[in-house]
C-alpha cells in the first residue's frame, strides 16, 4: 500500500464512521485533519483531535509502518516534537520525539476492501498529478524496481558534477581562492533555502579578508555580519562597533529588505543564523583546509555542531556545501560514501518518491532522486531517463 493512499484516506475523512483509538486503547475524536504541509516537517499542521476527553492542537505525521518514524530520523528532529498523533497502517513500534516523550499512535481504521482501495489510489494519483510531474508514477507504483540502483548512482554523480561546475564558476570570481569560494557557498547554505540569496549577498559584500583580521574576536565578527545584513542592530554596543569597522574597511551593507522574516521559527531567524555563522568563523580558521583533511563524517559534522544548530541543519550543510567541495577539489568515491552515511532529507519531492514505493535510505538516495526530479521529470525528459527508456522499451516489445 503506497503512503499516498493513506494520506488520501486521512485528508478526505474516509475513516469517518469507524471508531478510532490509540494503540493503548484511548478513544480518538478527529475534529480537524489539519492542513497538508508541502514543505519539510510533519505531514499535516494545525490539526485538532480529542484523545480520551483531552483536546490537542498540533501536527500529524503519517506512515505505513510506525517504524518508519525511526527510518526517517524523526526521533532526532525537534521539528517533530509538536506531533500530537502518529497515524499509521501498521503500528509495529512505539515512537518517541527528540525529548524522549511517547507520541500517541493510531492504526487508522477505514474500509479495507481491495477493489475500493484500488479505486481510491487512482483518485489519489489524479489529485496529486497537478503538483507531481513524475510522468511514470503509475508504472513505478506497479514496479518500483524500474528505478535501478545503477541509475541512482549515476544520478548522484551527475548531481555532484553539476555542483562541481557551479563551484568552478565561483572560483573564477574569487580568483582561484578555494577558501573564499567555500566561505560564500557556506554562507548561502546558512540561509537554509528561505534566506539563501541574502546570505550569499552578505558574504559577497563582506570580504573574507576583513573577517580574518578580526577572526579572534567573536564580538567584532558578529558586529560586522549583523551590520552588513542591512537589518536593524538592536544591541547598541554591536551597532557602535559596526560603525567603526564599516569605516575601517569601507564596507557597504546589503539591502535589508532582501531578508524574509515572516513565518520563520525563532531558531531560523536571520540574526540567529548570522550569530551562528560568526561563531563558526571564530572557532575554525581556514575551514576549507579542515574539511579537505577530514574523511570521517562525524568529525566533519563536529566542525559545524554548536548550540542552536540541530542535526538536520548540520546535515544540510554537509550535503550542500562540504561534500560537493570535497568532490570538486578531488573527485573520488569518498564523496559517495559520505553521502551514504547521512540521514535522508525530508521535503516535498522526496515524499513523492516515497509515495511511489521508492526506497529512501540516506542522503545519497535523496540527492539522486532530487536530481532525477529537477532535471528529468520537471522537463519531461523521459527519453534520456533510464526509467523512461525501460518503459518505452517494454512497450516496444509488447507491440511486436
């Protein structure tokens, strides 16, 4: 049973008329299924349920097997601490959040008729087709192995080669300085998608050379980055220090209106991220040289681990900056091995592949699947995709 079907059953209240209860026997009343979340994080937000007479408002996460909670590393991610109900088909394991608190689970009860569910699946796929551009979705549902391990491996290599090309262009801008190019790329990825562009602009407008002259002073590093952001500095001492350093280095701040400030969790605020970035520069001189020397994934992660920086955020930096730079500097199998040691990413595109029955075991898988979606599926370039070729080839044989 694909996960997309369980989503469809939940969202369209096809469980109505069937008594629902937690795995420990408490009655559940579902007051609102919530809003489907298309980004990273739990599947449904702002849901309302009543468990044993107590009303709860929060997030819903849906899996076929309860054990998938651990396969997807949700027990390590604080973003899932507000899950009020884990909806599953098979409650094969009790689950806990990152604080060690048990999450209530419900093995959803619904009409379990094969013909009925087959019809629902067709409806679910039609509903999803407006946002999904995976043209071979039906064929993959029938035969997930159409997407082979060999094709995944090649897709990961293609993705790393694309990132290598981008790094080479940045090296031209920085006159061949790997440290400077890495600093700009790292800053961009400290924006974590929402604020990647202004963070990159901040790094370009703030030469690494001026930061290095004050790298042993965290207060001054923080003042420079906050001031260069163009956002208001609420600490007067930091504001005064920035005015002095701005005049010293003839700095020009970027346009503060570039930053996206709405609907951002406090731990992801631009000021918080800039303080973390300043702390990273303060703790680690010649950061690029350090990441080239290290070959152990835990040692690499330790470079970026600090208060307020969760494991998922560190993983994003490793996936999008550290490993691509190691590969660009010296293409070798180590980059693939490191990707295989990082937890799978969780986003809308990856979820679509999961719904189609694809195994998503680690970051090597997610990076390959992201490349497949963005460079083949979105452009309907099926003829150059191994999956498309295999489907077309099978059709050709059937027509003979």
